[in-house]
C-alpha cells in the first residue's frame, strides 16, 4: 500500500511517500517551506539521493500540497503516474487532548474534535488541519488518517498527568499533562525490544527523544506511564529555544517587572530560552559543543544544564517504575551527539549503566547497543521513524475499510 505521510506546519509541509509492503520503503520525500512568504520553495530528494529545490513563490497550504502531488507524478522526477496510486494519506496531528487515544480515520466528527483542541494547541492544530483540508480538496476520495502526538500518553495514570491546580481547571478547561512526541516514543520503545529480542510487556524503558525539541517518557510494559512535556511542548527538558521546567512564579515576576504581555511571554519561553537563551550563541548543539571546546563559559553552562535535566528525568522515571531495563536515545541529539550520550550515562553508573565509550564515540544515527555486556541496563541508539509509524497506522486502519 502506498501511503502519503503529511506533516503540515504553520509555514511548511513535510512529506514522505512510503510503500508499506515489506520494510516500508520510502519512495519519495521532501517538503515545502516558507508558505505564505514571497520566496516559498519545494525541496525534495531525487531517486539518486541528490536534492533539488523548486521555487514556488507566494503560496498557501493547498498550493503547497498540490506542488508536492505534482512533483510525485512528474514524468521526470516523480515515482508514481497519477494521484490514484496513493492509497491513503496519514497526517501527523499534534494535539488530540483526551479525545483520541489511538489513530483514527478522519471524518467530519474527527475534524471537529481536532478543532476543539485549537485552544490548547494554537500553533499546531490549525496548521495540521490545513493539511487535512488541502488533501480533502485535491483528493476528496482518498481515505485520511489522523495520528496524534498525544495519543500514546493517554495511558498515563491521573497521578502522572494531573497538575496540582484547582480541579475545576481540569474539568472546565482540560488543563493537564498530555505529553508529545508520542509517535516517536511508541516507535522506539517497540523497535528497541525487537532489536534486542525481548518482550516489551516485561520491560521498563526510558525513551529519550532529545534534539532541538525534546521529551523523555517512562514506558512500563509497553505503556506510557509518565512523560516530561505537559499541557504544551514547553514543559520538561531544556530544549533548543524552549525553557522547559521553570518556576511559574519566575514567569509572573518577569511579566510584572517588565510589563510583558502573555504573547510576549510566550515568545520568551518558546523562542528565546533554552540552550539559545543561556548560551547567547545558538540553539544548535553542534555549535554549542564547538564553543565548549573553545572554552566559552556560557556554552559550557548551557550544555551542562541540558545534560543534567536528561539525567534527572531518567533517574526519576527509573524510581517511578521501580527499576529500569533499557535506555533509548533518539532524535537529532540522541542519535548523533556522542558526548551528550556519554555525559548523561556516566552519573547513572550507580544504577548499573555502563556504556562502551569507544563504540559510543563512533556511532551516529545507527541502531546500536552501546552498553557493555556487564551493564545491568541496556543502552541503545534507535533512530526514530515517526513517518513509518504513521504509515503503518494508516495502513492498518484503511485496510479494514
């Protein structure tokens, strides 16, 4: 089955066309960027692996998806003859609230429920919906499936997802921890058990999806029991530009002292904080590591803080689950930054974590067991594949129609 996976953001649309037969071969991939601006463009990977850019000018989301479909069916660059070869479309939808605990076939009721989550995901859900509506307009007969970042975390118990706010804010406004990156956490927790040849139902796993955005999840017996992101993707780890855990009193103090509006504070905590805010240099961990080697004190502080918060969450979740069998690193930093992995694992030696430092230093972006044979906790790198997970969910749902 050929599944088109769409990740529609506010100013971009990323895509992969995946043939789910066999191992899930990627037939085409790319994305449209700078939607709504005069210099919009399509970037895609050719069959030989080279990349090409096509200038599109000022376009909207429907134009962007039409450009993607035209590229897929282009006689020279495309891999299919016409739209009819696409069996279904799977959409990444960031926030499903408490409404969705699994992926679903998209109909008008589902669309309305996605819209009902606009208030708690104003940056993401409207953009996700534009992708759904664009496909509806261009390919009205193709089945569409919504795969929600929050769905995997719906197995968390109330003690993990509730905030200690007046209960009415949960009842009336849905204020609670929802968690994100759920599709990634679901994929890597299942994949690592396949990779190691163990039964996921018997494993206590901490999955570390760390990159510019980042979250950590406690997976006990295949179920998410706690996760670091909250009502929004700002809570939890220190991220590239997001603040992560912070005293709410510090935020109200800054609002009062500097006369910040809610919108201005949102900009501070989402776009000006994290690694960028502390270092004053960059949100890119590669640039931070280079600055650390050059002796920059604030870059060093930023990296120390970034790693410390990962360590803290792993330790907390091991305690919460009453043990730990596997640690998984994934995401841009988790898969590629060897120093971060080593520095995170070093203080966990008391828990029986021991990695092969030489092996770890060589590995980037490959499925690898980097712990030693003596380590009581298995430590693995598992590159995430959210698009494959979306394609598999889409196939499973559509094949039953």
